[in-house]
């Protein structure tokens, strides 16, 4: 098998509008190849986009899906398709292992379907060791690209059809943002919007800055224009996405704060709900708290990652805040916006963490009273400073994880129970997976409620009485 490899580093700024035109031309060319495949198969070729990881990856997958539909593929959910693409995550090692495991399965499918193409993209592909492993052990993969050149997908598709070997196109970094391309949204009534890319924080455990690059903010006019188009298309809820939205705008020629951007988004007619994530505690300003407090559209849910309640561990993590500073911020938010749900991320087992450090984390959980928390066991990521530190014994980590998880579940259930019997607005998202007579809606605080209703309510915001609290969801009744 011959192999074509391209590794590029952006050194000059590209005209975004002109690049969009280039990619549309490549879509037309790729569509010709897909049409040829369709004639060979006697049917429309199918494609499957599988997403691993965060909301930013999910948004990227919508772009990939939009381009695939544009060139003539039919989107399906099963991996027994003619084209399968994995949009990967590398925040934790188990995400990498899942991809390797699934690739073995795809190899079997490809042997049965000679027309099948396999592509890999996303954060995992930015790791040189991963690329080397795939080149050696998974040579049946047709296309590999990373996080910086996803907008070139149509061009890469065309190159894939014209090549008889593996194409690898990984960029080390970029300052380019190209967003005006086809998108296939999962829900017609809500959408994510990338407002920035990359991260400058370099937490000692985190690989994201190395695979997503430095912070790059989109022009606010482009963001607002995109949201206006979404509103015209019937979207009611938007989620503004970035690795650290609180630092949005700092690198623009004319700096603008995230709070100022939110004020402008609030003015757009048709948008009824605004969400955003993720917020770094060190950058959450009083101005932002005031905007959230005054807003009629910003949802009452703030994701505020803690990671650890120990100041000593936070210092080793390079989080740049102390336990006391975090608690003061959380207290201010609770005081200014009493109905704001606060969720968080917690890492257990960071190198050097002791039982006393975990006690500090549990103390923060009890004081903040989180509405929910994503609790993870520390995952060693090669290339990060924490990987070289002395690791905590596995049994000790498991014991501490159980303690933290129990505390989180107790506080979350208490918080959820406070709303029982109240009536709140819910955006109806879908028919319930378990009971087709029930609809599933999402409250402003991001909690889920299941209630009886007709399918034509999907996409509408309706009042629901929260009759029964079941810990992390409610059973309700439409009012």
C-alpha cells in the first residue's frame, strides 16, 4: 500500500471567505466521486459519524455530517456504513483505548465491504505517538486529520478518493478560523456555536492545549451573524462553546469581554435560551455574574470546574486559584443568583494527592452544594507535566473516588429535591428512550424531566410541574 503523508504548519493568515469558496468547490468535486460510487453500489452510499468527547467535538461532528450530506452520502447511525469517521477525544487514556478497540471492529467490516472508507480526526490525532501507531498497526485507515484543519474536510475527502493509500494531514497549529460551511444539526431547535478555539491555561494534567492549540477567538460579528441565521432557521436555544469562554475576546484586534458578547447575543430575536461552557474560575468576572443575573435568556446553569479542593493540589495542577478563592466565587454566585445551578468537574488521584487533600475536596462539595459533578479518576497523559510526577497507588485512588462520589450524589439529590412540586419551563427535546408515551425535556438548570405529551411538542418550551424527584431527573406533568 502506498502512503501519502502531509504535515503542515500554518505560517500565514488565510482569507476565511475565500477558503470557504475553495472548500465548496471541493465539495462539488467530491460529490462527483460519491455519485460514481452510488452507481457502482446501485444505491446511495451511507456514512456514519461517531463522536467521542466534549460538546466542541459534537459541534465539529455536525460540520462533518453536513459536508458528507452535501456531497451525497446518507447519514446512518450504524458503523456498517460505506464511510465511517471517528471524531476522537484524548482527554483520558480510556478514550484512546476505545478508539483502538473500535478500529479492530471496523477492520472486519472493511474486509467485507471493499468500497468502505475509514477516517479518523479530532484531538487524539494530534498526538505523534498515536499517528505512528495507526500507521504501523491500522494501515486500513484511509484518512487522518486533526483539530486545526477540520474545515478542509471536503478537500481531504477529494484527496482520499484520488489516492490508493493512507492520507495523513496534521497541522501543528493555526490562527485560521473558517466556520461558514454546511452543518447537519442533531436538533433543529437548538445548536452549539463555537466562539473560540484552543486554550492558554496549560493545567499540568491536561493535554488539550497541546492538541487544540492556543486560544483563538472568533470575530463577534461573525458569531452574532451565525446566531441570527440559526434563529431564522427556528433555533430557540444556543450553547456558546469554548475551552474557556471566560477568556473570549482577549486576542482580538478590538478586545471584547465574554460578558459583552452575551449582552449582544441577548438582543437577538427568536433566541429564548442561552447556555455556555466551559468557564475557568480564575477568569469569571463580576461583570459576567451581573450579566447572568440580569439576563432573561441565560439559563440558570453554570459549569464551574473545581478539579480539587486542596490548594496544594490546585497549585500542582497549575489551576491558578486557591480553595478559598473558589469558595468565595461560588458564594458570590449563590448570593447574587440564588436559583443558579452550579455543576463541576473533579479529578481524584492527581499525583501526590493524600487523604487530607481529598477531605479538602469533600469540604468544598459540602459548602458549595453542587447540583451535579462529573467526577473522574486522574488519567496520566504522556507529554503533560503531571505525567512525570509520582503517581498515587490505585487502591488508594479507588477508595478516595468512592468517598467523593458518595458526597457528590448526596448533595446533588438534596439540591434536586428542592424543586419538587414547583413548575418550571422545559425545552422538549425528544420522545423518552424507555417509555414512548413520555417526552423528555430539559430545564433551564440543565436537569431532565419526563412527562406525558404529544410528539408535536418537541422543540417547544412548555411549563411542567415537577411532581417526583428521582435524584438526577424528575417525573412531571404539563401545566
